[in-house]
């Protein structure tokens, strides 16, 4: 068990309010009469979630985007934000603030408060987002049932390839770098899909590790067909599209695409949403009886890789 999972297990002992959803979901869901608020918090650490020489306005965009992605997985509309900020170089701070201002305005989100600190260590940045869902029945990671299709929005692996390019271990296009530095939260897709899905979450730590989390939350098994995974042209040009390339994409983090399940009767409606939004929505597997995650490629079984994705700390 990772250090992250062990600590969250401790917190579950007293995070017992219904809004917490057992700390097993992308966000908290707070029902206030006829209104349903969705609250989420994400943090970025310099040298862990972004590189020290990343442009500060891009870091601001990423901080907002990773939180928006959590709201997208709940089908929620963003309303307001609170910022937690580590002060540092004045010029960097100013460029970050300007980038955040522009991105908040683009998504009609109001900054309503937060806190600042000074530190001699790496920057730690935090954002809390408040959104509103249509409710009831806000999607969760739980709810998938055997026989449901497993779907993925967009393409995967691009952000991981972009990070490898910035670190100098891969050659590829600026599009891949952009996918790492500035994720694309699927807010429109999340709202359109919310009433059709049985379970939905965003892919932040890697497709395989996040699919495993969905399987555990839903008490089912999930089977993924590697040969169906959607890869971008830029990724294929840089990495390839063989089994190794697909496993690399499936275990890379920072994709911030939507992973969701739905009954096969919804295939037509899901396809229509994808066409309307010009966003690929791809069936990549199925929900099955049992537990855990299994992989296939060209119809045959594939062993799970040693690492399924990103985990914060190892026990």
C-alpha cells in the first residue's frame, strides 16, 4: 500500500459525512436543499507536478484545469475558487496571478478567497473549487455494473510524452508538451454525459491505476482492450503504437480525460455527444464479474505491468 493510500485510510475513519463519499471519489458532493454543491481541492508541488522552469501562467492554467477536471467528472458547473499560494519571486508571482485571472475569467469562475504563505522550500500551490451539479444522482466512481461498457474521452499518453520531451528523454511535438503543461478539462462532456453514465471519474494518475480504483469502488472487475486505446497522431509519431507504446500511454499520468461506464443501450447517445462536441469518445473495455483489472491485446490476455500509474509515496 502506498503512503498516500495508508494516510487516506486513516482519514476515512472520521470523514464520515455523506458529502465525503467515503473519500473514494473525485470530489465532495454537498446537498443543500434543492442545490447540490460539488467541492474539490488539488495541489501542485514544484518539481513533482510541474517543472521549475515551466512558465508561471502555464502553472496557473494547470492548477485550475486539474480542479476543473474533477468537477467535469461530476457533471458540475464551476462557480468559485479559493487559492492557497506560496509566495516567491515577485515577477513569477505576478505572471502566475495574471495567468490565473485570465483562466478564471474564461471559465466564469470567481476568486473568493484563500491564503498565502512564505517558504524557503519548493512552491506548493493549492486551489479549492466550488461547483454546482444538476443532481440528484451526481456520478461517482462507484455504480459501474457487470455488462457496462467502459469509455474514455480524448486520447491518452500525450501528457506523459510531453513531460518526457521536457526532460530530454523523448523527441516530439509542442502539442505533447502543451498537453502536459495545460490540461484540457472536459467540462462540456461531463455535463452532457452525467445522466447517461453509471460511473465516471477523471484520469489523473494513469488510465490503469484509475480504472483499478473505479473497479474497487464499484465492486466489479474491469477489462481493458489495449488495442482500442485512443492515441493521438503526435503521440504515435513520438512513441509508436505497438503494445509497449500503449502500455506506456495507459500508465502515464496527467491526461485529465474522462473515464466512464454506461449500459450498452446508451451507445447511440454517447456517440452523438462525441460528434456534437468534436471529442472522441471511445469504448475501451467492459465491466465484468469479479474484482480488479485485466488487460487484453488483439483478443489475448496481457499481464499487468509492475506499475499501473502514479502513486504519492510507497509504503
